[in-house]
C-alpha cells in the first residue's frame, strides 16, 4: 500500500488525485488530505437543493460533486479527509473495515470513536465523520471526512436550503447532531499536528515507512482531470438528477410565480404566472429561456439582453434572478 500525504487544499485537485490513483495505479493506497472551504455533493444529489446558493457565492465556497454516493459534506481547513483505494477482495473492503484503522488511531489519541449506522463515526453519540464509497472495475474507493475543528456555524449556513421549493427523486441530506473531535483528544493540538499523528498511526498499522510522491507527469494528468471534470459546471450542476423548482414572491408589480423543470442541467420547461402586467406576452420570455443552461451567469446574460420590465412591469433583473435561483 502506498501512502500520500497531500498538501493540496483545492477540492477539485484532491478529488482528481483520488480518481487518478483509482484508475491509473495498480496498487492499494491511503491518502490524507484537507480542503479549503467547500461543499462536496454526493453523485446522486441535486446540487441546488443542497446548498444555500446566495451564501456560497458571497463566501466564495467551492462546490464539487463526488464520484461516490451519500450525502452532502461541508469542508474547511479544520476538517481532515481520508481515502482508501483497494481491490474489492481486500480483507477490509467494506464500510466498517475501512474505518477500523481510523478508529484505532483515534482511540490512541483519546477519542472513543465508534462505527454506527450504515456509514458514520461517532463519539458520545455525536457524528464527526461520514463515509462514502465508489466502485470502479475490480477496485473500490472509500473516503470520509473527519470534523476536527470545523466552523460548524459556517456548515449550517452553507448547506441551508428550502426543500419545499424543489421536487425531485435525488438523495437528500439528513441533518445530524455533529461535533468536532478536537475536544475529545487526550491532549490539545492543531489540525496540522493531528494530521501528522493520524497518518503516522495509520502507516504503522500497515507497516509502511515512506510516502509516495507524485511526479510532474502524474500532476499534469491530475490537473487535466480537474479541469475537464471536477471543476466544470456540467459535472457539479449539470449532472444533477431531473428536478422541478417552484418559487414565488410579491413585488411592486404584484405576485410572480416561477415553475421550472430542469433536465441535464438545462431548462426543459418553464411557466411564469402571477397577477402582474406586461407589455409583451410572458410566453415569449418563457420561449427565450427554454433549452437554456440553468446557470446563474448564463441566465443573467440572457436577461441583460432584454428588458425584463416589458414582460413583467416594474420588475428588476435582480428580482427576477432572485426568483430563478432562490435568493433575495
């Protein structure tokens, strides 16, 4: 088994490292890594349902879709992420088996960690780690996020959304009582020291003494994966399952209601209703938007090119965009 102590904090690069090792290296691997502030979406989830888009934009939080299933995860530099990649016939290739080396290491640091439910690690009944998996050919990728000293208030704000406005069959995240594990350690330490301790203990369990260093050629391939897949709008937003979205608000012009049907990241159908007035037929605006990519920058360009108040009198572009993307 090779061990990689990643110094990257770019979530797109970190997930690209995982994919490169999974698909290009014929060896088992353990990776320990951290992300800057970011939201990791499960592969079967509706991205827009899971995030507070306005807050994410304001705070410049990265959003990336994982290759694995499961729920949404918030990361910042107070988190620590781990990845195991191994053959499917490995002795520990199951959720509980993959977390055993982590649990053993944590217990040596004073944390009475337990594996509970289908994929969680807890301490004193509170969740501090979720786990997810992805299978590729004869291999399996298992990764988890350890809440060490994360900003939990940021977590709540970034993931807060209004599920009533979305109708879909995507996997929804479930709220859990969560905690940071720093306060359970037998001695206090910063996240960097904790990272060093954890990887040392896991390496000892596998009797490994050296790190694997990615060379320039490998890093070029990893950057290509990031640019062509994980950092693209199509991967993170366009791959969301088909969903419907409803929003309404009352403005100076009256009540405006928007019903959207989104498929493959584009507007498949739209109905704009309300008690407003307009010089032009609202069906003309609907036809302009049908088939367009449901992306804020893209819709903004379209609306800038027309006079929205000709379709809905006294409605501003900002108000219309807020309705379309569920922010004020």
